[in-house]
C-alpha cells in the first residue's frame, strides 16, 4: 500500500469531455475537471463561482426579444431590447427612463425575424440589417434620445451591369424608353437605375407604363445606351450581413446574390458608387465581389481581422484582401480566396485578441481562426475538441466579457449557457456549464457592454456586464426577464454585498422586516443573504416577503448550485500507473480565496459541510471570526471507502462566494 499526496494547482481546462477521460497523460486531464457547473475558470487557472443575475425588467408584454449592445463610450453604453415592432433602451444597469416610461422607438421587425437581425456600429450610429427590410440607421442624438430610419443611400449599392447589348434604354427628362427589348414590369417600381452615356446618372423608377416605358423621379436625360444597371437592394432582396472594414461600410448576402458583398466608398458610408461620374475608377470607389464557389453557399457572417475581410459561408471561411501586398483594398485589387473548409454557422463570430471564434455549421464545435506565424494564411483550431459535449445540441448566440476573466459565453438551444475562459498566452482554455435558477430557465439572448464606472479608486473600472433575456416558468406561466450578471467577487466586496442569487434584487435600509417589489418572483421559493446570513424558503406574495429578522442589507432571488468534480487521477504506484487500482482518499485540503461555506464528499450525493469556522480560527485564533475566509479548509474523507477511481465532488448552494485556488488530496493506493 502506498501513501500519496496529490496537488491540483490549476483548473485551466475546466470541464472536459467523457471521450477525453482516457488521456491521463495530457495537460487537459491534469488541469481539468469532470464537472464544472456554474463556476468559471480564471486567468490563473483558479475557479470562481459565477455571480448571480440581477433583475432589470420584464420584456415588453412578455415578448420574445433579442439584446443589441450599443457602446458609445466606456462610460456611456446602452443595451437595446429589440422586440416585435419596437426597441427599448437600458443604461447604467437600469431602464432608460424618459417622461416616466422606458425609452422606446418603433422598429420594423416581427417576432420571427428578430434572431436574424445583424448590426454594426460606428461611433454614435448603429446599422441594422435583415433580408426582409431595408437597412436601418439608429443614431444617438443625446444621452436620452435616438432616431431610427431607413438607411439613406446617396448612391445605392449596384447589381451587375446589363450584359444584353440588345436591351438599350433612352431617358428624356426622366421618361425611360426601351428602344429595343421589353425589360419593364411591375418589379421595377421603387428600384434605382443607373445609366451611362458621357457620364453616370441615376434615378428611381416611380411607375411602369408598359413593358417598354417607365418613369423616374429625376428629370435626367440620357442618350441611347446599353450600359445600365439596377440597384442591388430592394423589397425581398435586402442584405442580411453588415460590417465596418477599413473605413468602408460593408453589406452582404441578398436573396438573389447570397455570395456577394458590397463595400462603400472610403469614409463615405452612404456612397456605393463603383466609379466616378465620368466612368473612371479610383482606389476610393466602392467595391463589390463574389465568393466564386463550386456551389451557391450563402455568406453567414463578416469579420475584420489583420486588415483582412473574413467571410464565413456555408462551405468555409474566405479572406478578402488586396492582390497587391503593398497597397490597400481597392476596386482594381480585390481578391477572395478560401482559407479553411470548415462550414460556418449563421451565428456572428467573436473577436478575442488575434483570434476569431466561430461556430461550425452544426453549431456544436467552436473554432478559433488566426493568422499563421510567418505565413499569409489563416488556420482554424477546434477549441471544443477536448470538451465536445459542452455545446450540447448547438450554440445559438455568443457574447464576450473581456474583463475581468476573458469569458466567451454561448447560449445553447436548450437554454443553458456554455462558457469558455480563453487566454492562449497563459494556456487557459477552460470550459464550464451554467444553468440559471428557477423552473425551466432558458437563456434566449445575450450581449455584453461595459459596466458603469464604479468610481472606486484603484478598482477595475472597465469590467463588462453580461446581459441576458431569460424565460422561466413563474406561477405556472412563461415569463421573460432582462437580467445582467452581477460583478464578480473582488477584493473590495464585503460578504453582506455578495450577490449569488438569480433574477435577484438588493435592498438596503435600517431595520427592514418586509421587502416589496418582488412581483416578478411571486410564488417562487427564494433564498436571501440577510446581513451576511443565508436564509431560504422565502416566498413572496403580491411582491412582498417577510424577513425572519430585521435587517439592514439583503440580497434575494432564486437559488442555484455551483458544483465541481475531479477527474480520475493517475498518481502512479510502485509498479506503474494507479489507474484501476483500489484507492481511498483520507484527507482533502481546499485552498480557497474569500469564500464561505462549501460541502464536499466522494460524490454529489454524499456531501458534508466543510469546517470553515474552525479553519478560520486555526489560522489566527486572536482575530475575530471572519465571514469570508482565505486559506486551507480540511476535510477528512470517511465515506466512500476503497474505489478503483479517485472520487471527489463539491457543491455550494447557499448564496455565498466561493473561489477555489487548488486541491491537495492525501490518499492510499493498493497494489492490485
């Protein structure tokens, strides 16, 4: 029998796939977990209990809604609730109130269209696209005022030029006549047309008189010409993608041209003219291009990385760049080449450092795309390979919290969240699973914006808030709430401020005995932190709940559990590997940081509380008993006995903080 001491000082790979359990010799196994639920991997490989979610508002009329971030400055960021026929605004973690109501604008999208709305921002202007609607321009006019309108093109994006020399048009003071051919029908009404004789001129068709005659809104005159082209965007054929790239506004993927992109003129976002008026072409003119694939594979997303335009399609990832490495992108130098054959999902990608993160077509794998060192080519790496179970039936939307832990959040089809803590330079690629408190809780949308400035000197004033639209069963009915994750537990936090409840609220006052304003959770069994003490089983009625004792500080909401389990450890034995040999853990030391209360044991069904108070008193008996402890907490393992694998699980279900820095296990290993 061998006595062993094993230390796991990093959890930087988070939860790994059951298909990886046999890889005991790789770093992911030594620094991974069997279960990592409602905890995130920190930049140093530590584990943090995820904070709770704070209730902000119910969606309007309990509607389906998606979240759109609007980052004007770090101190002035907005979250937009885009619902059927409207958009509402939130800022400073609260609704933007104007004249006693949440500020709202009408919007053109139906409930069934919301998931396919795409957007791009430039300073105080946000551009939105959907294939069924004209591109929209949202402008911030002041801190409390916005406007939404159809995007005003000065010169539209243009389709390919007429290729039939037998169709010739002449324009006389805006009256268009086909001198050969019969091109006109009702579909021309509302479309712009561009003509060239000695110069390019354009107007919009207001009526079609016959198959050979139409009327424009401009009193222009053009001699007979076969050089004409119509606008590319029109009813039923609007772009589905939008991006800013190299000082150009980019639209892409209409129904008739699913593989084509259109770039505006440089620094002139409303001008998509591909030439000067005299027909000459200069480098600043608008650009268009098509992914020349063997099949028609729709553009699913656009991204800007390393001065290149990256295009994700149903057949792979393409790069659009200048054919001349010494000059920028221009009408005469644009080329598009496939870089990787991984088909992309119709989910907007996320840029993290110099890596572009995107989902594959089945939405069950996450790839990172980055430029190869010394090679002008992008390679894609499957970052979910060792945790291929983590995305479940597929991811639907993504958001990135850059600070404080570098977390990529992915909403899954089943409403759970997958989270990737990602820092390649520190070899942190840690996955975790998250489910929100409440009955049938499901995340339907998510987005991140900078957190309001705390004003605390020396504190991190630029962390990000993750906002969510969450549906739950409350009182037997489906309710939809807008919530945001509370700040992560920090050096400045005090235990009575700990916020580890979902859909929760905070209350402060002297000698409070009843809390009101909890209407959104009527009839639910809640947990509260009452002046630092956990209280469970509180059920509000009519929005009110009575406290068991008078309190000054209360955090209250739906409970959730944070859980972890270690992998089977191969510590080695006298005659080689310990895998499959009988082993028994007789002591575990949890090194924690600013934590309070935890249960542990051989499995999640056999847990016992750890002795936090005793650990705190052992550390310094002369200090008053703390309410959050940093140091070693020991547990003797008397349950479970001898097993042919190493078993250890833990759980935190009370509304307290928990950060795990390392685990030290003392165990006995038999020889056979």
